[in-house]
């Protein structure tokens, strides 16, 4: 009879008391930060997601940030989990528990900890420990994983699940929640579930047997997450495109948008096939580059299809000319920009809001585009779906301005509501319409909203065809270089852009009971840390401010009214050059002097402390 590897592991290890006992620190329940330092390409992401999902299943709010290098494997990577039962789960620098598995980064990781922090340390890295004000638990990972997995090639992937078990015991995570999370993470892979469960159980049992109980950092069940889901923003966008009726999706791989396309393809394969013939009712094309992918989208949009692409900053630069063509020929197209850090190649695996100005004015000449700016997965779903309607309603390019933080990290989200209204195809004239005697002039403003009517290629009527061109044209699409035709066309396009104010998502407002002269404005993933910063400013510094989150450009009427109602506007942005502030100053110059910028551009997600410190510094002056 073979021995249970769990029993063997426990018998062959000795009791491990903490190497160093920290000074007294206040016990914290459901309010701390875990940082997991490993090597990229070792399978640690699966272990980290199992740990995160186990906490999620306990009903405790948490936020997850994955910091990984832009090479394929080998360099240090960090996964940060912030637990906070009040919902403040945005990024925070201060780490309470470090799980140290990477030799290359361990000295820096340890030196950055505050006094009193806890450390789960791979015992092979003990030589890096040079402090006595930490509580350190040295764990014999190599010895334990040898008992969990007999295949040396698999041990480097399974070893990370040991720390899931150790951390689970120390923090008070029930084993059944770890097991359930493993089933989800490795769904349909029985062997992977077996191996990883063995490793997690060995880590859990070893900690139970060898480590003293601790009460400083604990997790307790809550009921805060009923009806919530865990989902990445890119997956949410893919689901939104599917429900939005996407027909053509063209893309070229680029971090951090590739996972959107990779999520969309199986969704379409499952849900978008003709039930009788089994044939696909969509087309997904991986093009040879970003120029080609945008060309496919513009061509498909011209033919009447609902078409989109996904890319990031470098791809946006390459798409500039075709974006201008779509704008001027008034061809529907959707671009989902999962923003990263630039310029140039920049930091492909770091986050920012660095394409706002470029996307809004993309192409040469007078161009302004519609931008939808989601802050969470539910909005990524909603705005991706809505973008297809807006592109066809307005006959223009619509950007969905996501970012790496939203797109590639898991977020707690409300469930997604299915679409409640039919697809909006916009102003399309059929052969029957033309037969009734309706006059068709492709670029004429008939309704006063700047949006003309169009016909689709293949419409069988002699009045339907028109010539599409990027050169000057009159309202009947005939080539023209007359000044009045050119100026009239640009003026009408400006009216259409202004009309879009009434169609884009409205800004969201959080107002104080009493009027205040200070307003704070943010957009996208800055939302959560900014709202936490506002609570800190109110509770600790007696500064009360109204809050507005802008969700789209052009600016809505209510957005401008909020700006005008406050003497000082702190505009929070994740870029160096205050890009949205530049747009607002250009379009609402009478408000320019009110705007004060709060800027963050180091590639890490925004944190509340940065917002608080910059606002306090400017309020003092």
C-alpha cells in the first residue's frame, strides 16, 4: 500500500517557527495587501487566481493586479491582492504579506516592506533576509513539491500551489474554498486538478502542523459579493461585441489587446452560427499588421457590416490615415484601444491613459472622434456593445478607451444585462424608400443633426449608388474642390460631432449635500482610487469635494455644467501631459483657469495616496 504524499511530507519536515518576530501590530481582518513575487512563465498566475477566487468565494471584496514583464518568461513578476471589506480595493503600495519566491527580486521585495509585515519565504532564499522587524515563515518549498509531484518537469509549475495552501491556512481560508477554486481554474483537466490539489493540501497541512497560529492578518466570511462575478475587462468587451451584433472583427496581435480577440473567437464560434447550416455568421481575420486590420474594418463598415478592431497605442498610430478616411467618408468603424504606456514601444505590460488626446483627434486635418471610456468590466461590456450602435447611427469612428489595468486584470463585477433594444443600424435607405421618390444625397444634412442618409452596396435601385472618396466632395458625393463645398462639409461634420453629445453615455456624479467650490473629475480606471481618495480627504482632512466621472467624449451638457459650477477642478489623469485637460481647455476655454491637474504616469495603476497628496499640495497654495 502506497503512503499518502501528504503524510510523508509532514513526517519528513520539522517544525518551523518564524525566523524573526515583528513588533506588535494591530490585528487586521479583511483589510490588507498581499504581494506575490514569482518568476514569469512558471505558472504562478494559476496559483494566484486560485488564491484570489478562494477569497472571492468567502464573500470578501478584493482587487487583483498582475505586474508581469514584457518578455515571455524568466523575469520577476508580481501579483498584488488587496482585500478590503468596505470595497476600497484599488491599488495600494503598502504590503502587509509578501510571498517571496523569486531570487532576482527578493532583496528589493524585502527591503520595501514596512516594519511588522509578514513574509512567506522560500527557505532557499533565507540568505537574502537582512531585517529583524518582519515576521518570516521559511517554507521548504522544494522538499514539499517533491512529495506532491513525482515529475520533475511539472514541479516548477506545481510548486506555486504550495504557497496557496500555506497562505490559506495562515489567513483562515477554508480548504473547501481552495478546492472549489481549483476546480474552476482547471475545469475539465482532471490530472491538473489532482496535481495542484495535492500541492495545495500539502502546503495547507504543513502550515497547520509547523507554523504557529497568527491573528494579525485574518480573513472572515462576509456576504458582500452575492450576485457578483470575476471577469477580465477584455473578456467583458468581447462579450459586449458579440451581443452588439459584431459581424467582422479584424485584428493584429499586440499587448494588451490580444486577449480580447482570443476571448471573442470561441464566443462567436459557439453562439454565432446559423442553426440550420452550422455556418458562421461572422468573420474574424487576423491581419498581417494594424494597417491591414483597420482597412478590413473600414471596408466591412462601408459594406454595411458591424465591424471592429482591437489594438493599443502603437497600433492606433498606424491606423491614423485609415481612421481619417472613415471619418471623412462617414464609414462606421469601432476601435477598442486597450491603452498601455508609451511613447514608442514604451512599457507594453504597464497601464496608463496615454492615448486620449491622440484618439480624439486621430488623423491629419480637422478630425474629432467619439470616445467611450469604461471604468469597470460592466461598462466595458456595455460600451463595446453600444459602440457598434453609435458607429452606425453616427456613421463615424467610435473608440472604446479601455486600458491594460481594466483589460488584463480580473475585477469583481455586477452581472451583465442582455441588450434590451434592437440593433441600431442608423439612417439607411432601402430600394423601397428610393422607389417612393425620396431624394438621396449622400452627404446632405436632411434632419439637422449633421448625420446624412446612406445606401448600402448592392441596393438594387438606380438612385442608390454613390462614389466614396477621401477627396473633396459635395453633398451628392461628387468630386468637388469648391471652397463652399469643403467648408460646408466640415461644418456639417462638426454638427454631427456636437449631436453625438446627446447619444454618448452621460457622466456620473456624486455630490455633497451642501454646495462645495471644489470638484474632482476622473475617467476610466481612475474611478476607484479617486473615490477612495475623496473619502480620505473628507474624513482625515475635512476637504469636501463633488465628484464627476466622465464616461465619453464629446463632453455632454451636464459635464460642462459641472465644470462651470466649481471654482477649482482637480482633473485626475494617468498620463504626463494632462491630455483630457488639454481637450477641455480647447473646447471650453472659459473654464481653462479652473482646471488643476493631478497626474500619474509611472505605469503602475493609480492609487488613492497619489491623489490625496497632490490635491493637498495644491490646496495649500
